[in-house]
C-alpha cells in the first residue's frame, strides 16, 4: 500500500473504527464480566446452602447413631430378641416405659425429628414418640404383644427393612398407613432413617426416625436472595416415580419442608422450566428459560448415602434484573460515542504525521546499529514501504552479524592452528633430546637383566617394569615427534572394548594411589578404525587429567556409545570442574592448572591435533553436578555401520 493511499485511509476511517471498536468492546466486556461475577456469587451462595444442609443432616444422622448406641436402647435389645423367638420378655413393660421416656426427652433436646419408632423384626411398632408424645402398648398384636400402632400389613415394607445394611444408617419411606398427615401437610417430604438393631450379630429390630424438615426450612429461609432470586429445592428419585421431580421448597409457591401443600407439585408441572432435564445432563451449571426471561443457577446434592435420590437446589433470577445495570452503561456509552467522534477527528488530523514516525525510528535504529548494538532488530509495522525498509534493515543486520560470527570462528581456528604449529616446532627439538637418554636407559636395563640372570626374580620384575615404562615413554616421544612432523595416522581396525581396557590398565597405578575406581561401560564387538597408538595417547592424557582432578575415594567412568552415527568415547570425573575463565584456554599450548612440575600443558593440545587428524572432535565441558566430561567423537567407517 502506497503512503498516499495509507494517509487517505487513515483520515477516512479515523472517525469510524475507534468509535465502533470502543463501543462494542466496552459493552461486550462489561456485560460478560458482570454476568460472570453474578454467576460466581450465586454459585457460591448455592455451595454455602449445600454445605450447611449437609452439615445439619450429618448432625442429625450422628444423633440417630448415638441414639441407637445409647444405654437405654442396648437395655431394650433383649426385649426385641425375645420377640424374635415369639416370647414376651418378663420386663417388657418396665423397659419399654423407660425407653419411651428416654426417647421423649431425647426428642425434646434434639430438634428436627418428627417421630421416633422402635420396630420389631417384622416391622411392627413397639414404641413411638411423635412430637414429644410417647405411645407404648396401646394395641394388642401377635400373641398379645403390645404394639404402639396397628399391626403392619405391608410385605414390601418388611422386605425393604430386611435389605437395610447392617451397622449402617439407611433411608426409606414408611407405608402410607404410618404417615402422620396434618391438615396443612401432604405427608413426609424427606425419607425416613432406619438403623438395624442387633444383638450378638443378629438382627432383632429397627430404630426408625422421621424428619420434620424444620432445620432445612430454617437454613433456606435465612439464606440471602442474591439479585432478588427465588430459591427452589426438588427431589430427583428415579426409583420412585411418585417422588421424582417433587418440589420440596419453593419461594414462588410458598412450599416449605414442614408447611407443604397437600397436593404435590412437580418440576414438570412448572411452565417453561427445564431444570430436571438439565440436572440429568450436568449436575451443576446454569441455563436460561426458553423465553429468555429467567436465568437459573443450580447444583445437585446427594442427601441419602444409600439411595439414588438427589436434591437439586436452584436459584432463579429474572434476566431483566441481571441486565438492569447495563441501561446505565448504555447511557454512558452514548456519551463515550460522542467523545470518540471528537477523538476520531483529532486522530484523522495526526494520522499523516504518524506515518513519519516509523521512518524516524528506523533512522535511530540505524545509528544505534552503527554504534555497535548488533543484536538490535526492528519490529515490522506501518505501510508496505516502511515494512520493506524495516525488513531490509533486519536482513542487513542478520547478514552482518552472521559474517562477524564466521570471521571470529575463523580467527579462533587460525590462532589454534598457529599454537599447534608452535608445539610441533618445539616438540621436534624436545623429542630428539629425550629420545637418546631413553635409548641409553633401555640398553642399560638390557645389560642389567643379562648380568642378574635368574638370581633375583623380584629385581628382574622391577627391571622389567622399568623397561615397560621406558618403552611407553619412548612411544609417547615417538608420538610427539610424529605429531610435530604432522604424520598422518596409521589406520587399522581394532576392538574398542579391548583397547579401552588396555588403556585403563596403563593408568591403574596412578588411580590406586588416590583410591579412585575406574569403571568401563562399553559393548562387546564394537570396532574402530584409526591409529591405535595415537588414540591411546589421547585417552591416557584424558584419564590422567581426570585422576589429577578427582578427589580421593571417588570414581571415573569411561563409556562408549553411538551418537548421530559416530563413536562417542566419554571420560567423566567427579572433581571440582574447570573455572569458566580457564575453559577457553584449556587447548592452549603450555596452559595448565596443575602445580609447577606436575604438567607441561601440552597434553590437550597434542590430543586435539591427533583427534582432528582423525576427522573427529574433542570437547571438554563441566557437569551440572560437579566434575568434567571429556568427549572424543570419531567418525564411523562403512564397516562400523554395517555391524550396527
């Protein structure tokens, strides 16, 4: 896009885009955040209601368990046990009166229980306490057993009792004949609690408690109605169609747990309410009515441990109440639109001026780059012409930095080559001077061995050890001379594991002196092609450095593996590592961190030259947990690849 066209579009769109974007973004964002906050508050309120109801129900259940395990109830168990045998206990009336008095007092202390019953093993009521009034032995039953209510004639009820879990609280409904229905009530709205009574692990009767719902009413009555919402609580019970979807509490219809209508009200009877179907899809959430007038927030709660029945607690808020604050926002937005028109006119005036800003910034970037800030890059933006200039600048900067990095690497390689060349010149002179004394030592050792003969085996063994060390020194000098003369490696194939073990044997004496364990990790049958002696010199240098850097009673690990199609030989120690300021100088000739007289500083320089002539690389790095890992990377031959 050309600059002239860009300026024209700036002026044309300056009074439209800001106005539209600001208005739409402000209204959408405000409404979304407000509705989200309302949802959080209502859901928090529902959570609190569920928690409080659960706490109260837990309290009532604990009271029932305490009642079942009370001394008065335990003293009554022999009465129940005798009834199971068809006998009337001699202390029946005395213990019944005592338990009835205890239950009456208990009900007066613990609110929320409508009635408390003690049933025999066949479901007949022996003792009943209803709202503080006790009933014992008013009606003759089987074999003149005194019952507090008419003899039960509901086989399903007895079968359900026998299916109740032992030593645990279960829930079910009393038969219709046992409902205490007052004029302003339609019957029980909560399931009755049942606890099997046992003597000697044998069921002898049941403790059954019916709830009044007072505690649930008190909780729901005092809960604040956020945003003038209406609370609703209904039971979902797929096992009992007569109770499935039954409304237990509703602000709109004045339904309460205790003060309920005689005719049941169900969720399906309420117009435009999909609460039951939504709960079966998702246990908590929110939805809007079909006409969009009501917003419903709901949560499902399981009040009965051994039942599929659940309660759904919902808060229904009128949508008009929720969006009412946005009327004021829309008024404010109208004023904001007028302000935005004025701002757009100003922006149209300064739009052309903004085109020049990228050009000025580009000039500043060029100056900073020229002053040495080579990592500087420009964020592309503006008109196409400006973008092209910024892209060209970034391309130029990348190219120059890349060229600088290549030049620095080439310089480092040139300096390293010069250092290695100086080693070669010095090594040639030193090698010739050392080689002659070594040859003389070998000749003298040979004469000493001949003169001693077989007289002293220990002395002969020591002489042989001296001879081997002298030969090794001669071999190292020969290697230095070969390196000094830039002699190409003499390639041959050899078993790497065997070669590594032989090399470790050469440094075992130095390792034992510091009680250092050397471990080898390598596969059998791996072949390597290279100059065996030169590569062994490299590995000996690395091992000696590792032994020197390691503390007493530590370990050194030598491993062989394949990495990116190459052989990787690693020597890992657990010393203190190499200082960062020394890391760049470790391959410099005569640089050493050892004490005077302990090292010449040529080992790594010579090793690097040997590895590079094998087309490999030598890397030294500090470990994260201390110590150093020296890595020798050598190319694999075609034969190696075939073996893999």
